[in-house]
């Protein structure tokens, strides 16, 4: 199963453009093509993504990766989780800056 960050990135990218190829996803996300394939297969297997194939304008078979309702729900949960982590990191940094500022003020 892909890690949370890869899962979130894939779901977010596919929600924005379901016709991205695995090669395009690899380039966009900065992860290997093999890892994209592995992660997509995992997301398909657990029902977060549905795959459709169709012929593109060059008469080649192309895939479209669509988020399922379960996939949309999972992406929402991951987004909320991500925002909670970032908010906590921000608050911790803010406290650290306040401590350092107070320590500097006392030295003067």
C-alpha cells in the first residue's frame, strides 16, 4: 500500500485530471514510474480509483483513472489529516520563535 503522502498526491492529481498517464504522474509527482504503477494498482484494488480504457485520438488505448466516491472520501480525510499536521507544526514553530524572541529580549 502506498504511503499517505503518495496516496494523497495521486488522488489529488487524478481528481484534477483523470486522463494523466502513469508517465505524466511520475514526472509531476517526482516518483518513479514503477512506484506510480504500484500505488495505482493498490488504490484500484482497495476501491479508491476506478480505471477505464478508451482509444485516444491516435487510436491507441489510453486509461482514465477516476476517483470513486470512496476515493473522494479518502482524499478528503487525507487532506484534513495533512492540514492538522501542518497546523500543529506551525503552532510549534510559532511557540519556538516566541521562546527565542523572549530569550533575546531578556538578554538586552
